[in-house]
C-alpha cells in the first residue's frame, strides 16, 4: 500500500523550505537597503534544520522506518524527524519577527 501521508508530509516540509528560502532572500535585500545586521543568515540555518527533517522523512518514506518499533522509541530519531523541523520553523519565526516587525508599526 502506498503511503500518501508520508508523501504529503514530504511535500509540506518542502513547501516550508521553499518559503523560508524566499523569505531569506527577501530579508537579505531588505537588510542591504536598511543597513540592518545580517540576521537573515539565521533563516538559512533554519532551512538547514528543515532539510534535516526532510532527509529523515525521505529515509522513512523509502525504507518504512516508522514500522520499526525500536526506532519510534529512539529519542534521536524523534528529534531528527520532528524536532529539527520544529526548531527550524521556530527559529525562522523569531528572526522574521525581528526583521519584519516594522511593518506592523507602520499604520496610519
């Protein structure tokens, strides 16, 4: 039986990764214009963490590792599979809030 949920989780994390790359490139251009510190490099780090999660999901999708009970209880596997993408997205939210919060202050 084909694992549709595994495929959709790969597509979802891939779209998050593409979004973070676009946001990092936009933030880099904004930083050059405003002469801000280069916090946007943290967005590329967060992309790396999301890519680690994508790699773990690809390994799970191709080798059906989720069916191995010992691996599901292994804290390292859980951190790679769920923790790395969660940390990457959390880091991206903090950096984006720091970089782009001026938009919320620009109200009439």
